[in-house]
C-alpha cells in the first residue's frame, strides 16, 4: 500500500490544475473514515496515460464486506497495476468520476449510474454481480416485521411503531434504495426514531445494533459483520431488494489524464474468468455461502 501511495503523490505533483482538497484513503477498510453526506467528494488525481497507478472509487459495502481485500491484490498481481482504493458512498464515487478524480468506478446505484453515463462522464459500464438488500433489526422486533415479503410494508410498520431506524444518509447506493422505499411507502421519515448516521454500512450496522434499531443493509456487509452485531435479518424475501454492482470507466474524452488503459484492465479482470470466480466464491469458506452472485455477460434486464 505504501508503494501505491508514493506513486499517487508523485502523480498529484505532476498535475497543473490546483486541487482544492485532497483525501487519500490510505486505509479504506477503516469504515470510521467514511465521510459525512455533507462532505464534498474526495479529491484525488486520475492517472496519466501509461501509468501503472490506478485510482478505484468504490462503495463502502464492497470494502466492508472484505471482497476488495481479496479482489484488488489479485488484480494487481495479474496486471502489474497498483490500485489506490477510495471507498465512499456510490454518490460520492460517481462525483469523483465526474470531477476526473478517479480512473474507474465499482458502484451499486443503477439509476444514478445511468444518469452518469447519459451525461457522458463514463464509458463501458459493465454488469459485475448482485446480491440483495435486507432489513435487519433486533430480535425483539418491536415493529413486528419479521418474515414480511414486502419491504415497503415493513417500512410502513416501522414508521407506525416509531421504532428506531438508522439511515446511512450518505447518498450511497444503499441510502438511495432506502429513500426509494420510504417514497413508495408514502412516508417522509422524521423524528427522534429516525437516526441519520452519515456513515458507511459497517458503522451504520454497529449503530443500529447498539440502539436496538432497524436498518437497510446489503447482505455481504451484514454477513461479514454479523458476529459483532445484535441484529437479525428480518425481511429478505422481497425480490425488489436486488442490489446490482457495476464497473464503469471514467470517460477519457472528458478527462484526458485518466488512466483509460488501467481502467479497462480492471474492468476486464472483474468481469473475466478469474475475477468472476473470486467474486462468486467469496464468503463460502467463512460463511458457508457466497456473498455475491457473479453476473458478467448478462443483460441488466435479466436481473429485474
């Protein structure tokens, strides 16, 4: 990781445009460093053509689940690139791409991703994998949602009971999904029962556990942290809770300094045989089941 940081600093010194802020996530696995939703997107510097350094802007769920701890080193070994991982909410990762501060994105908010592509900020968006969102909460289940098959109806019961709900409130893919569920339920959540963490998935789960509250989580992060939590998966049979991950290269026509070759190499790897095998088997040794379902080569419509 030190070698990647040195290379990144060297690239930053070469840029002619002034940078207003610099956020280097030297330990992206530290979920406590997740920025608040009010913070501007981290500023780094995309790599010049020919560089072996690559900036990956990605979601905290991929970091907190532990997948990137396996996938990124495997890619580095196979490709010769050195990856600097910046784990933030998907909204902030997309902003980094829009500002030319990342080379490639690994994110999970399809509607926001499509808007990013339509605006011309990204190229070559590829389907990588999916898992699901679950509503988790305390065993006592004060709202009585256990076993429900409709996440929207479960949200209605949580609000009616004024049961503690912890929101990430960070413009992430998970937060985007949560807000869409409240909208479908016809509810604008507010009040002391609705807690906004402004943090990543790992810390948000911990807060929900400590407060005996509910939250929406991706399955991978929940299962990876389950032993440390006093939470149970209560609603997990709603097919609309599918959680789709994509990889997107930042458009070099917008930002000529991005490492387009490195971005393509990363895309090729995570959608190729070796990367898909890592993704499809991750978690089986530890949790007895895969935390992600590999989807490279499929059409997005097949997952709806």
